[in-house]
C-alpha cells in the first residue's frame, strides 16, 4: 500500500437467520406478508425509480451544509467520459464508499477528488472551500498538496529504509520535534503498533503494514482521507476484520473518509454511506441498510446482497405473487378512520418483479405454506437454501444451520416482506442470484 499524505500543513448485510422459534416469527405467523413504510405522513413512494442516487434520508442532507460535497462531477480521458455527473455529500466524521465493478470509474472519481485528475465539470467542496475552478474547463483551483487530504492506496509502498515511526512522521516535517514525537506516539498507539515502532516495514505482516500506512496518512490530521482498495492485498478473513478496525480508528479520530472498493462486505463493514457506481454514474448513495432493503434499481438490488426477483401482478391495494398477496401496511386513514391503501405507480394488472431477500423467507416447520429445497450451501451458522415455489420460481432463504433439510424435501416457509421493493419487469433478466455459486460448496438438486 502506498500511503501519501497530501496535507501540506501537517449492519455484513445485517442478514440474520430467523428460526421459527423467535418471538418475531411467532408474531408474524399466519399473517399475510406485509410491507412496512417508514414515512407515514407523506404519500409513500412505492416504486422507487433511479431518478436520484440519494435515498430519502440522504436527500434531506442536500439541503444541509455538508462538510464534503461533490456536485455533478465530470471526469474523462480524451473523448471518453469516465465519471459522469457524480454527486454526493458527507458530514464531518462520516465514511463514504464507492462500490462498483472493475472499470466503473471509482478510482478516477477518487483521484479527481484528490486533484490528481482534472475535472471537466462540476464542483467539489471541502470544509466550506471550493476545490474546483468552475471557469477553467480542464483545471482545478486547489492543487492536490493544498487540499488537506490524506491517501491510502492499494500497494503498501512504505519507505522500506525507514522505521515504522519514521514512516509515520514523514508528513510532519513542519511540526516541532516535540509535537512530532507526541503525534507519532499517538498514532502508534491508535493503530496498536507501539512495540513495533523501530521495526522496518518488511518485518511486519501485511495487515500491520497497512496500519502503518493508515497511521502515516492520519498523522497530519487530513480534512479528508481517501482509501483506494486498501485491503485488496490481504486475505479475505483479514480484510473484514481490518475494515472494522479501520472504521473504529476513523470514528475515534472523527475522520471524514472515502473508500473505493469492489467488495460489498468491506464497504458495509466500513462505510456509513455507500455509493453504487455503474459506468461512471452513481446509481445510489445511501446507507448499507437502505441499499440492501431499498435498492433503487435492479442493478443495485443484484449488486448488493443476495436475493431473487419473483413475478408479481399489481392488484387493488396489493401485489399478487407466488408467495401470496403482499399488502402494504396501512398507515393513512380516511375521514372515517378507514385505512387507505397506498397508491401504486402502475395500474392494476401491471406485471412487476418483487425483490425477495434471503432474510425475507422465514423457515417455519408449522407453516401451511411450503417450498421445495432445490439447493443449499452450508455457511456454519446458517444454511442458504434455494427454495422452489409451487409455480417453479425460486427464492433464497437463510436458515439457522440446525435446521438441516435435505435437498428434495418440502419445508414450511413464512414470507416476511418488510421492505418490499418492486420493479417494472422490463429489463430484468435475473430471477435468483447469490454469491454462493462462486466460492462455496453448493449442493443442488440433480
Ligand atoms: N489515464 C487514463 N487514460 C485513459 N483511460 C483511463 C485512464 N485511467 C483510467 N482509465 C479508464 O477509465 C475507466 C475507469 O477506470 P477506473 O480505474 O476509475 O475504474 P475502477 O472502477 O477504479 O476499476 P478497478 O476496480 O479495476 O480499479 C477504465 O475503463 C480505465 O481503462
């Protein structure tokens, strides 16, 4: 990892298996699936459209004074536009993340924020300072070294001939000797490497070297810390734990940061706000939970987490599906106190797709509704079951692993669709998807 301080002055998917014995399950037993809306005062927007990358919660931030904001940023090379109209904001101490497939423009966006790539349009504000020159098309107002940003990149590239302590002190050349010494000691303590202060980087593990890189970037107290795939050289197990410890360090130091990654677990472990990017555009900028439960498009739904899209038909006041009729929780009452169903954006009879997450399907041996186990993967605490419904469609269900059901057996299910998201069925090819196909031992029905 290359760490370069440019400061010149100085809830996993929150997917939990739910067994039939839990209180929550018993409360929902035998009730029709119900969708809950969180904002009863305003007419709920049932069909979420990708007209804005911001969730409703984040949209309210727009009107507030954000500590860091990017508006309509455009970056390109030659004739090609790589980052197209990127907008986001962070409050001080918040951690943001660009998440997306390789080549979608994450690093380019980060480099433009750092001033390492010229922007072709848009503006960047940090701590009430505009960093971009709105008048000159291919220039920026504030040079990279003057932006007060720290960077932590993919490859370690610590100074191999310097000790850990001297690496950390590298960006503090303008500090007094006493202040520098105190700051290095504080950083060593922060990243729990005090006893390694005099070692050379090559005497440390990859994770430790990364913590040195982080300490070096944090030492000059950057206004914004940029992290570009900082964990990609580490093995998977270390990545998530290091991501959590980096989050802890950033929170303790109230550091505002942006992470670039293609790893959703890393993004969720570290970030407060995650921006899913696709072909240079920020498709959604929201909390991990909102991304998972309220994706604004099928792309986000499939990119973030596992799940299935099953067929539905819009009916008066509900959606008809193979899992049963899905009603929305009734929140708005008429003058007589009668509940009003939410209005749908599509007319009755419209075929739509309903997003079903693995934690939406609860296993319950006593349920009259059953599904056929057609595949499963053992994940230690849970099984991820692939279940076939009566009409042949499949959904996923995450079930505590002491519920060991063989492939080919019928198991009882209770749909618990708390955050129902539906999409126009056009342009949706995927029906069921999960990560397990790639890395885990999967048993499938023959
Ligand atoms: N200096 C450059 N000149 C021309 N094209 C470039 C340059 N740098 C990047 N690109 C192109 O811009 C696109 C986005 O690259 P970028 O590195 O931002 O993607 P990324 O999402 O960070 O990908 P990865 O996860 O693989 O790092 C790619 O198609 C890349 O080839």
